[in-house]
């Protein structure tokens, strides 16, 4: 599937296809038609969005990498050119194309120094026209397999992901790091459309009694083995 970053090649292909049908349009007209296809009023507006996306592409801070949920680019990720202390994740396609896809700036580290401790990942977030802007942390076991600890704040009733337009707001995740942990992964994430900024990221150990926010932690003991509890009247 194409995104608006492919606009120029799409305009060229459109003009060529129409010419085969003896319909002649100018290159400018083909650009305008493609801009309308992506929901922009005109080519100048689309060209500005393409330039904005190209500025951010590749401007990743050292030690971090970008991950896109979709197999094609729907978001641009990088350091904010207007604020070098912040990173910015921006949707670069229309809402119907982006859907529920997400993109994240992430870092992965070994769990060796953190096993047996509780770990807090925190950041300040800001957003404009957000579907959902958040942070996440995941702990993976030795030998691969499913995550053994995870939280992305999307399931929280309060203090969860940001939506709409929001000023700088602190969010945090707390997970315990079990002895079987091999690696820790974390970062800011934009799900859907909008513009998300993140700054002042921190990863700290906290007292063991600190409440965790894990959404995947399994119960320590079995429950309701006779199916009697919670049955409808």
C-alpha cells in the first residue's frame, strides 16, 4: 500500500496511464489529483508534509531505533528539529490508511543488572490530535517466547495513554524483573494518527514494594477451579 511519500511516483504513473487512454494532463495536474486522493486540499500542502516527514526520517538519537507496526511507513520518527531534547512521532497518512497501526522509538537492553528489582520507565509526553500517545515497556525471557512482563498503558482507566491535544504530561510504568528475564525493551509509541512528543525519559530501579502496572502478569495461584464463583444468578 502506498503512502503520500510515494506521491511523485504515483503522479507519474497516473499521467502515463491516462496518456495510454489518450487523456493528456500536465504533471502539475497529476500532482494535484494525487494530493486529493490522500485527503489534502492541494499539492502545496502535501509537499509541505512530505518535506516535514523527510526532515524527521533518519534523525534518530544515538542508541535508539524506530519500529513500524505496518510493513510500509505510516509514521515518521526522529528528534524534533525545533527541540533537540525531544523526539517526535508523526502520522504521515490519512486516518483511514493508518487505522490502528502504531510506531515506536525503542531501545533494548540486557536484563542482567536488573533481575530481582522493580523497574520504573517514565517520560514526559505531549500530543496534538492524538489517537493514542503512550510509553511502553516489555520484559522477555531467556530462550525467546512471549513477554513475561508488559505494559503500554492502553488498558488503563486513568493515567493512561494521551488522546487529543495535551500539554507536557508525565507518565510511568513499573514492572518487576524476574530471574528468568533476558532483555528489557521500552520507548514512546503513537497508535493511530496525530503528533506525539517525548522527553526526559528515565529508567530507574524502585523499591520492591512499589505497585507494578503489568497488564500481562499471571495470577500466582489458580482460582475458581469448580466454576462456582461469579456465575450469573
